[in-house]
C-alpha cells in the first residue's frame, strides 16, 4: 500500500512531501538543540564561566530555524495531501467511465460515494499529516539515539530496554484490529447504502406509512455499525493503553538506573539531565505510534475499498483497434445473461443495413434495452458477436465505439450547468454557432431564447426548471451536435404534451436521416414506416419484417401487441 500511494503522487507532490519531512525534522531538531543549549548554559554558569551572549545568539538562531521550518513543513504537507487526493479522485473518475454497466449493479452507489469522499479524504490525512510527521520524528530519533550513544552507550541501552516488548505487543494487537476495522468499514458502507436508498424512497414510504420494514432495516444497519465501532474502540483502547504503559516502563528503567549511576558517581548531573530531557524527544515517535497505528488501520481499510474500484475489471480494449468502414449493425448468434438464473437472451441474429431504421418492439423485460446495452458494450456478449460494418465491436476502440453512437432516451440526463454546457456534451470543442444550429434542428432554440439568460441560463440537476419536452429536445440537440453515424432511440414522446410531441417528432425525423437507427418502440403506430421491425418475447426474436407483413399474420405476437395496445403504450 505504501509504495502504491507513493507512486500515485506526482513529482510535485513528492517534492512537497520531501520538503515537509525536511521541515518537520529541522523543527524538531532545532527545538531539541534549544534544550541542549540551555543545559550547556546552565553547566557553564555552575562552573563559573562561559560567554552567555554566545548561548543567547545560538538560541535565537535555533528559534528562527524552528519557526521558518515549521511554516515550510505545514504548507508543503498540505500540498502533498491535496496532490494525492486529486490524483486518486481523478483516477477513480476516469476509471468509473471504463467499467461495464454490470459494475454498477454489483457496486452500490452509496458505497461508491463513501469511497470517493470519505475513503479518499483519508489519503490526504495519511500523506499530509501522518507520514510527514512520523518520518520526521523517526529521523530525529535516529539522530538523537546516535548522539546519545556517543555520550553514554550504557544509558542508551537502558533507555531502549523495554521498546522491543512494546513494539511486539503493538504488532500482535494489529492482527485483531485489522479484522475489526474491516468489519466496521463494511458495516459503514452497508449503513450508508441503505440510508441513501431510504432517503430516495421517502415519498413512497410516506404513502405506505403502515409498513415499517424498511425503517427497521435502516435501524438494523445503524445498530450493526454501532456494535462493530464499539468493538474497534474497545480493542484500540486496551492495546494502546498497555503499549503506552510499556513505553513509560522503559523511561522508568532509565530514570532508576540513571539515579543509581548518578549516586555512585558513574554519571554526572549534566549527563543525567541530558538523558532525562532529550529522551522525551527520542520517545516521541514511539508514543505517537498509537495514533499512527490507528490511522494506519483506518487507511488500510479505506485503501482496500479504493482498490475495489482502481483494480476492478474494465471494458477490454483491443491491442490493434480496427476502424469500421461503414455503419451497418449485425447481431450474430448472440447469447447473454445478466446473472445465473436471471434474464437470458439466446441465439439473437439480425442485421440492420447502414442508413436504415430498425424498430425493436415487445413487452417489458423482453430484451429490447439489452440489445442497445450490448451494442454499447455496457456488457459483453457471452456467445456470438456484434458487428458494426464487418468489425466486431470488441475490436473497435471503446472511445471510437461510443463516439460513433448518439443516444436519445426517455430518461434524459442533464447536469447542473448552463443550457449551452448541457448541449456541448455532444461535442466539447463545438463553436457557439454549431450549438445554436443543433438547437434549431432540435426545435428548442426559440424556447432557449425565451429564457432569462438564453444559452447561459443555469438549470438544476436533471433539468430542474425545464419541462419534459424541453429536456427531450435538449437531448436531441446534443445528438445533432455529436453527429454520429448510429442513432439509438428509446421512443421519447410517451409522456409529453401534443405540442412538444409534434416538435420532437419533427426533430427526430430530421436527426434519423442518413443514419443507422435502432429505436425501442412503445407506440406501434409510430414505427409503421420502419425498414425492419424486430419483435422480442422472453429474450428471443419471435418475428421480424415490416409493419404490414407482420400485421397480416393474425397468429403472430406482433398482431397481438397491436390489438392489445390499441395504439397505446405497453
């Protein structure tokens, strides 16, 4: 873990870390030097001689070094801490885009939120606050141990006599603490996940207020986390209390033996006071091991969860990507299942020629959306192949694959940004003129200009402040701006008023021109002119053809859907 965290730092972060360690080392050594100078001054006064002005000058120099080094260390430790947080969060953000959609069904959003915020923040603590001071303190201890050993090897042996016992006890306590910290971390993630789900579902829970099942679930996860936290705290208190006591025993041994040597004349008063005062600085990092150990346990558990994201399997990239020369879509004997015993698709085969429109129809859960997810490689097929042109989608660069497809779905995702910023998602480098042209094609330009700040109008998350029709047309403008050769549509006029529906249909008709289009159809009446209709039932294609031909088969599933829906959604 330590090596991996260090390697995550940028060269600038590593420099800041090193300067911080150097600053804290100088800070501690200059403080110790001041105590040593005072002792030397007292010795000089007692012996009846010495230039006290010289000692005063040395104290003043040490004070300046101490103050300036402390400022340097404090500033640089924060730079190093912020550097690691930025790098880890940046890596996670980029990593999240590389996962298949299946990752998000297995990893709860509450847990991911905890990792990005709470766990990553601990990286700043360990690098900026723990490692810098800890490393500096141990450097100081080595310097002091060496200097004191030159003065009196016997007193140094007494000073460190019980340290091995204390450290061994701390290491043994580490094993049990790791397990307890892991349990507490998992319980925290469970509690956060359930609480997020609870908060999102409050409107529904209020409507069914007599059922307390979910409230009891929240209470249970909070109770579990409370119990595991108590176990962590109890074990921590017991181990650290005993460890601190053993360190004090080591100091007591040195004091007792030192007094004996003082009384027998084998150690001068100056030497005894030197060890009594300086030894406290020597013991400082060992006494701080209590807090360092606690932080290490928490960071280890947090880093374990961070690695669940940083080391999770991503969508595989081809070694030698192939660029498709045309944009037909072919499914060849495709089989797929989300999980064992769940929804399954088997032997799906069809071809959508370039620049044609293919409609996918069928009941809920029949496999229509799965087709689009597989095309986008949100999941990979288990058997068979999906091709764009003559190229397997797994042999196309993933960025190029996603870049060749525009998506317009019922549930539009908009961000808390300006109107222009939301449209610009389709093409980051687009000019203002290109954005306006795309908005005009999407029949949303006039609505935008009627807003207080036009294209610079801020909208809330998920388009708060806009109507459903306006959101849909912004999504279509985004697709126009992207200008991809393949278009995926989830019929988007089901929940809009007649005026918006007419505008959306006009925009979609223009958007679909000269593109390969897959549309998930809910209104069968809207796909009568489709070049091809694929009828899905229970993960299989049970019929395919054009509207009139399919409708002529009175025993077919399409005929049943047509009559059952009576031209309404299903």
